[in-house]
C-alpha cells in the first residue's frame, strides 16, 4: 500500500487541521475496503478477424469500471493496459468490451485479464484467458495474414508472417522493398505499411520469405469508396426510363469481386460496358446506390417524363431531289412521336462543307432543304429534340446521300488582255463545281460590236479557258469600233447566260506606282472611293515582266468598295506583279490605279554585271542593272567588298539602286578583287567579282631616273670645272712631268706600250731565297694555275688588260695572290691576246722607282731577290739585284733551271740595248714582246747602263713613286 | 526385328518437314512463354526464384523411349499444360481481371494460341506415327482445389506459366531429337543398302 505509506508520512509533517483531514480519509478508505469489487468471472473472448476486433465479455457484477490488460501470450508483452468502462448487458448480465488490434488477430495468441475497479478499490485479476493465434505449434505451416484485404488509400496496414516450425525467417517484401519487421512471437513477424497508395487491378503483394527460399504472401488492394456523379434518368420511348451516371473518381478497385456494384431503386444494374441502368417504367424518382468493399454512395434524381425526352434517331431516310432543293423524309420508331412537338436538325454535307438546317413541327417526318446546288452530291443526317421542353438532342440518324439534278451553268467570269497590235486574249475562269451545274460540254466565244450585225463566233471544247483574238483580221469590226467578246458555257442542260467583256487596249500608265500591303498571307489593296463610279471594280494582276499575251488573273470587287484582299496562294514569291484596278470592267474599263510589288521578296537570283578598271592610281568599279525577272525584290542598294584573302571586307554600302559606280582610292601596287552584291529586303545576292592588277606608275619612275641622272651630270660638271680650275695643282699632284728618257739609238720604235706576250707555258713562281732577307721586297707574280681559277672573279674592266708587276712590300702577311689587283690582272694577262705594258714609272737597270736603292737597306723596301719561271716571260729583276755581282752570284743556283728552260724568256736584266753583244738577245726578245701576254708595270724597264741616268732622274720620279704607292695602298 | 521393322515403317510416315515445322513452332512458343513469364514476374514483383514444383505429370523421360512414346509423352504434357493455362487465364480474369488490357494480357493470349497450334501439330505427328490412336491423356491431378488466397492463386499462375515455358523447351528438345534420329536412320539405311549391293 504505497499510498497509505505516503499519507502516513504526510501526517507526520502536517499541522493539526491536516491531521483531521487525513483521519477522515482513512476512515473512508476503511469503509471502501470493506466493499471490495468482485473479480470478473467467465471471461469470454471472441474475434472478428476481418476487422481485427476482439470482443471480451465477462460477468463483472455491479462494477462498471475495469482494468484490462492484453498481452501477447508467448512473449508476455503488454499490448493494452487501461481502465475501461463497460456496461452490463441487461439480458445476459455480462459486461462486454471490444478492442481493435493493430496486428491481425491471427498473428499471435493474446491473453486477457480483467479486474473490477471501484474508485481506487480494485478486485483481484481474473484468470488469464487466451485468444489463440495461428502461431501455435499445431499450425505448422508458413502463413501470412491478413489475406486479400481491401483498404482505403492512406491507411496503415500491418501484415504478419508465421514461419514454419524449425525454419528461419528471412525478410518481408512489399513489391521490391524489404520491410522493417517486428517479432511478435517465436514464429510470428509483423510489418506495417504506412499511408498506402492505390494499387493496380490485381493488387499488391506482401511477400514473406524464409532462408530456404520458400515463400508465402498476401495480396492487398488499395482504393477508394465509390463516388458516382451526374446521375440522370431520361426516356426515349416515352415509357421507360434509362438512367446514366459517371464515376467522379477512379476507385482503383475494378478487378474481380472488388468492383463497384450499382443499383437504381434497388434494381441491380449491369454496368459492364457503360454506366447505364434501364428501368421498364418511368418512376419519376430514382436513387442510385454505388457500393464496393470500402463503402457506398447514393445519388437521387426526379423528373417528369416530358421534361426528359431524348428522341430516338430517325430511321429510314429518303429524299425527293430537284436541282436547287430536296425534300428529306424519315420515320419514327415509336408512334408516340407523331404527336411530339419536335425540333429537328438536318446536317447536309457537300464537298466536305457542312450546312445545318433546323426545322420544327409536331411529329416532324419530312423537311425541304433549299440552297442546294445543281448536280451536287449531298449527304444528310437528322436528329431531333423536344421543342418545348428541350432536354437533349436525340441520336443522329444514319447518313443518307442523294445528288441534285443538273441545270444550266452560271455565266462565266470573263476578262481580256489586249496587246498594242490589236491582238489579245479573251480569258475566263474555270467554273467551280457550284457554277457548272452539270458537266460542261464546251464554250462559245463571240466577237461583235454594237453597231454591226455581223458576229464572229468560235466554238471551243471544255477545259479551254482562253482564246486568242486578232481584231485586225476582222475587217467588219473596224479599227476604231468598240468590240466586245461574249462567252457562253454549254452543258447538257443548255447554254449559260452570256458574259461580255470589251476588247480595248488600255495604255494609260499612272505616274506613281504604289506598293501593295502584304500581311498575314494576304495581299491588301486600298484605293480612294470615287463617288461618281457606280460600276463594279475589277482588280487584275500579272507578272510585271510580261508584255505580250499575258496570262492575267483577276478578281471582281463590288461597287463602292475601297479595298480588296487577295490570297497569297495566287502569287509566287520573288515575282514582281502589277496590280491594276479597273472600274466598269464589263462596259468600258477605266484604269483607276496601279500597284507594283512582291508578295515575298527574295534575294536576287543573278548578280550584277561588273567591270573594274584602273584610272591613274584609282580603281573604278562599275556595274549594270540586274534584269527585272532576276531581281526578285526591290533592289535597295549595293554592297561593295574587297577580297581580303578568303574574306570579304566591306568597302561601301550604296543605299541607292541608282548608284552603280564606285571609286577606290589609295591602293598600292598589287592585285585586287572586288565583289559587288546587290541586296533586297530579303538580303544580298551571291555577288559578282572582278579582279584588277595595279602596275607601278612608269612615268614617275622615268622622272625619278632623269632627275638622278641630271644630278649626277651636274656633279660631274662641277667636279670637272673644279679640276679644270685647279688643273695645275692636279697635274702637279698627280701627274708631274716625267723627264724624257734619253736613250742611245733609235728608241722611237718603242714609243708605244710594250707588248709582252708571255709564252703559253711560262710559269712565274715566287721564290724567296733563304739567303736573302725575307723582309725584303720581292717581285710577286701570280702562278698561272691560280690565275686560271680566278677567272670568275670580278675583273676591273677599267684597268688595262696589262700584265702588271707591283713591287709589293713584303710584310708579315702571307702573299695573297687572289687579290684582284694581282690575280685578275694576271688572269687577264693570260687570256688577252694583245697586251699593253704601261709604264707608270721609270725603272733603271739597277733599281726601280718604287724600290729606291737604299744603301742602308731597309728590310721592308727590299725588292724580291729571285724570280723563277718555267719558260717564256722572265720578270724584271730589281736593278740592284741585277747588278753584275749579284747576277753572277745568283746565276749559279739557277743554271740547272735555266738549262731546263732553255727555251723561253730571258731575264730582262740582260737587256742591254747598247751592248752589241746583246743585240742578238734583244732581237731574240722580240717575239716575246709581240706575245699576247700583257705586262702592266708601274716601272719602266731601262737598260742597266743607265744607272747614272737613274740617279739623275731620281728626284723627278719621286712624285711618280708616291703616286704609284698611293695606288697600291688603295688596293685591298 | 519384326517390331523394329514395323516401327521403322511407322517412323517413315513421320515427315521430316512436319517435325521440323513442329520444332519451329515449339521454338516460337519457347520465346513467347519466356517473355510471358518475365512480364508476369515484373507485374507481380515476384522474385526470380519464386516458383518450384511441377504441375504437369507425365512418365519420366528416358533414352529407351521410342519415337512414338516420346511423342506421346510430349503431347500429353502439352495437353495438360494447355488445360492448365486455359484454367489459369479464366481464374485470373475472374479474381484479378478487369481494367485495360495491356502487354501482359496480349502476350498471354499469344502464348495460348501458340500452344494450341503446337498441340495440333504434335497431335498430327502422333497420328502419323501411331495411326488414328485416340489421344486422351489423363488430366488427373491437375484439378485446382481452389487456391485459398489470391496470393496462392498468383503463385499458381506463375507455376502454370513456368510449366508452359518448361514444356515448350522440352518440345524443342524432343522434336530436335526426332529430327536427329530420322537423319541417323536414313544414313544407316543407305549404308545397309550399299553394303548389300556391294555383296551382290
């Protein structure tokens, strides 16, 4: 008794008034304890498994409050424990209470205990009563609960699986989803689906699998209770009722026994095909009951019969047909319709155009359809409704077809095209099916004038829509007479009323051509209202480029109109059309206005004819017009491009179609490509390209050259003038007077240049004698072989083709025979057939002007001591070297070589003209003097005996030596 | 020997073309029943290993069986399968049918038609082998005791479709065997004749 203990504890801590209260309470408790509630007896458990409801009943005496505990028997876990109120059934004297389980009651055994409660007083617990589950050992099969359950969308649903004894549970699956599982007992497992979704016709499976792959399962159907709507009843036979309704919501329960069942006024309805129920009599009030596993729904309707008449479809349609109308007849299935006030629709279809005719009448059974066209096939069908209390149109009858009779055709729509030469075309439009009224057999065209009786008639076959006329061939029609053409169409019913058109060349051309408006695939033409004009109008159009026998098109416009719109299907894109508005087209057509334009502009189909030419340093690009038929739009201007490699660079945009010339300036010499593209509102054409090559400006070049030449000439003149003015100085500086050589004997023969022709096989070698000082100057002669290979070297042609000997200063550098001054001259000496020897200095027998005898013997100025040769020409020996002593000394080493070259040139050192002994030798030199080898020397070859003379002339030759050195030093 | 000769004569009545044709039909049925099985498994979210056990009862297959017995066994199995399939379709329509017919229903109809055609063909083969013997294989054991639950009905349907697939495969195998045997017999006959003519 914890409460008691709790109250005793209070007594100890409270004050006196509280103590009194506690004592009063204890007294009351003792009084109750004396009346303990009776223990519930004969507890009985029963279950409604479909709703998982457990009904518990017991004998509970007078108590109305009980404590109830429900346990899962096997695991002894509580699933319910609460104090409940239960009333006693007066008849049976038993208390009863219902409990709904979350799990199916088959899942596991449940045990129940009850005790009575009277305030705080409770009885003992009743004996435990058990509701056996299907997981008892005696039920040793794999089971799943509940089976085939139908639940509403959004519900929560618990399933349990009872495994076989000794088997191991694996999983529970909902579709392909593995579910969370709760173990209820040793063999029972449960899972709960929350907020279930609608299932398909065959429901959804919850599968229980064991480890040994055996399985069982349950099927669950999730849907909605029925929800019918639009429930109405009507009559067709004016006796019975036919009720219809719809399902406002898919119940998702359409399979097997789960589908919704319907009844009207308690009569079951077969709703396999449609939601309809037939009742043999008109009740006036109807109740529809819809019911399925999840619930039921009812709807009511009430109406008088006359208000709910939906006539049956007329049957047995027939017709009486004329050319322009037909009478359609039908019959009614029920005689009661003969007195019914009906409203009927007759739908006639002709060439896919539908017309609805409405008729009214009591018991209507025939109607006359007017507005039909002759020789046309029609299909009609009929339906009716009650005229006064219209409820719904009845069903359409079966279709019925007939063809109207033929009639004469309508007058044709005729127009003309006249050329300037009084020839032309009379044209008419093909007759549509609504104008021909029967098969056309031909046309009759008559030309006539009002003043003459004579007519020219022409019969034309069908499918002819124009005829060529030549008024000049018809003399009777006259030149200035008013001529008309009349066209009549013939069919099997006869000739149509005639259509006439005056044949006249209309040559007025308005000054200004407007452009038509083209929007929304239609072409709009507007014009001013002419109050005086009471005739109709005619709008004619044709290709602008056409001039003779043009295939004109036209449309007639009612008098008083100020605009017309024409379908764009009549026109081709990119074609320029002339639109002409005529008044009184049938009597005396007058041109009111004219438009010109395109329904759709395209880019030009042809490019401009292009030409490019240069003019001075400019390039002038000119081009011509594109032919009208190729423009395909109004040319708005031209774009001029220059080709920049593979790309085009815009040079100019000429926004006028009249500008067809463009000048490009500032171009340098080179090749250029120019492209000109015309453009319309649709864009540019592909363009024409022309190229041009700009040549250099030759006149300017010549002028430049002349200017340069003039400048040079002036400079030369100035230099010449200066030189002339300073000639004395120049002469003194560069060409001092050279003393006349004084020679014994006749020297006059040698006044000209010395022509020395070396022997073809002569070789000149430079030999530096070891016993001589290496630094001494030596006479250098270039070997022939090297000279030969130097032929290609540039040769200073200004130099005389002479063999030149230079007394080169032998320095540390090696001798370079390739120097032009030596090699080239040597080469030329070999090649030339005639050689001049120029004496730019006087060389005495003992010394030269260049290499002055230097007693002190400056090593740099020493001439080459020895010159060897294979034959032919022998170089001049230095005068000093060529002294008698030296010659004697040096002749020995050369004796062998001289012997070897017994034929050939003798050294000039032995040239002593004055010596009679040498005369022979001198004469023997004569051939070599005439040889083609040229020797150019800056030294004069003088006899040895003139040594004194040389000394005398030394001062005068100093200037020449200086000049010679200057020339040498100028060489590279 | 007499028996063999008789059988051989009977077997010669078995047109190779007819057997080949039946084999082709069986092959078609095999593919179609496989697809039906797959569609049904998808529709019901059944695991691939959700079925076991045989519904059709026939004597066990043996290499000792002659052509007639093989054909009889096959034809009997197919008859039982057809009976099962028709009942399965009816039961399914009753308990689970309704609504719009989809691919599964069309495939089911195709398989039913193809199975009937195969049965007709195998019946003709059996007649060719065994004369005008009446073919009324026993349908005992095929009675459905009425599945206790819709889930069991669905499992039974799965079993029936599996049986159709199984026996279509068996039909292909059996008919191919018959074709092979016929070819062997022809070659051996040719060999015997050539040996005899050589001896002469």
